[in-house]
């Protein structure tokens, strides 16, 4: 046998897909852990042919889950972006799509006792040091993945997973409007820099010479546009307290335009070098919030949302449909306060078993036997790992 077998679940969370691990099944040392993950996903290689990664940032993701020591949380969730074509394994952003699968994973792994017919799982998101509550269907105390909920970007219908965020404003950059302004002139272009769970640079598509209704492939093929977006991102990253973002996955850059399908605003989002087929969860929450910041680039293009008993429903249009964000935002003078944000996702368990890491330090020496009689390896400690 070569390599090491690691218990692993492959799950779709929202419009993303990745590998889910218990923290106790991964090496405690960060460099060893990252080497193992690169090997499991097949990075760096644009095709990830020798691993389980899907050769796109949206399908080259990892969630590490453990029982929480916090009184206000059931589990801790660490998101890691494994770049398909680079050696970096990055914990500098959160992922709200993978988050959708964390609660079912935690229940099925025995970290959370299921209720009947719904289980609310309190999740401490280590990347942004903030809390989410996910409500999962568990009739008969078993996770149900099938159901009638539909999200754009995913074929078919599945069981709904409702997720609530309370304190996501400024979770990466320190404040909702990290530059202190609703609009900044960056590289001669007006932008709104915002962080409501994801640092995003909002820019009018028109200001970059496109309509904002092009498809991802067309935008990615426009090398001049990509270079301009990256220059904007590098400059805005510094203004957003993120330092040199050359090798970071944040901030994202969202090209905004007037909606075409009855939504509030249309988006095309660079994440940061590929264009998202839809939009990230926290990316959508941040853009939706920007729509309600007076004087912002987004507010100038946005339409009204639907009033709801809890606030407002904002449909954020993206290349493959709409992302509905339910928000309660108050604006007093220049102060914008986000009381809550909530949304609907679905998830599905695709596979559970052992993944094989072929090539990382210690792979051979720590190998555990494979076969019907093989026991589980003694878990490695994996504490204090916040990125
Ligand atoms: O913004 C892609 C995704 C994401 C992240 C990205 C996400 C989020 O769609 O919360 O979900 O922007 O890198 O999975």
C-alpha cells in the first residue's frame, strides 16, 4: 500500500463541492495538514488529475469540523481553499456554500444530537470568528437530503437548509465599510469596498467597459478586463486593511449592473481570478448590504426588494439565476447597521469513505491498514488552528 487513508466525506454545499473532514482525522501541524490536503485534492495542477479536486476553485474546497469548546456553538468549522493550480492552501476567507453542508456532516458524524423533525446547529466559523445557525431537516432523527427546495446553480430540488447570521459585518476587515467611505476612487474608478462576511469590491460593470450581463467564460477571456480588475483589487485590498492580496483569495470584485430578471441588482463576481458561475453566499450578503448603503456604487444601480416581516428580501442576480438574501438593515444618517441576514441553501452527501494522500511528509510512516479488518487510526490532535 502507498499513502495514507483518511476518513473523508465528499459533499455538495450550496453551489460548491468539497471534502469534509473531522479535525481529529487530520495532522495537527499546519504544514503537514496543508501538504496532505494538496495531495488529496491533486494540487498544484490545473486539472487536479491525481486528486479529488474538481479543477475549479468552487470544487477544490475543504471543510474541517470539530466539536466546539465554545458555550454558544455546537461545532467549529474551518474553511480551506485549496488552489487548483498553486501550492497555497488558504484560510483567509470563509465559504457560506460549504457551510451549508457542515450541519448535516456534524450530525451524521455524531458531533451533534439530532432533534425531530428539525435540528438547529450552531456553527462557529473559525475563518471569520463569527456564528451561524443552520436548520436541517431531521425527521425521525435522521438527516434528510431530499426535499422541495430549489437553489439556482444546482439542478433539481433538495431539503432546505436555512442559515442565519448575526454578526458578519466587518468580520474580516474590521468594519462594514473598511475604508470608512461609501465610495472610493481606486485606479480612477469609483468603487464601494464592503465586508459583510466577505470582503467585496463593488464596481459598476459599465465603468470597466462591459455590460455586466456577459457570461463567466466571456469575461474570463477578456485579458485586458482581467488585468484591470486585478489592479483594482490589489489597490482596494490595501485600503481594506488586507495588505498585499496578490496571493489571497480576498477581496472579491463584483461587477454590478441594473437587474434584468426582476431582481435587485445583477452581479458578475471575480473570486478573484475566475468568474463565479453564481455568487458566493457571503459575497451575495455583502453585495445585498452594499445596495442599502446610501451613496454606494451598488445603491445607484439597485432596485427595491420585497418587504417581509423580518426586513427585506433581496434577489441578487448572477450568471445562473438569483440568490435571495433576507436582511434587516437600518440606516441612520451615515451609520448602517446590519441586524441580521438569512438565506436558503441545500446540500447533499455524495460519498463517504477513505481518501488516499499519496505524497506528503509522513504519509508512509503514518499509514494505516486498508481492508475489511482495518481499524480507524488514532486521531491526531488538531487544536488552536484558527487561520
Ligand atoms: O462567499 C466562492 C462559493 C464561494 C464562497 C468564493 C462563498 C461565500 O461560492 O460565502 O460561498 O467567492 O470564493 O462557495
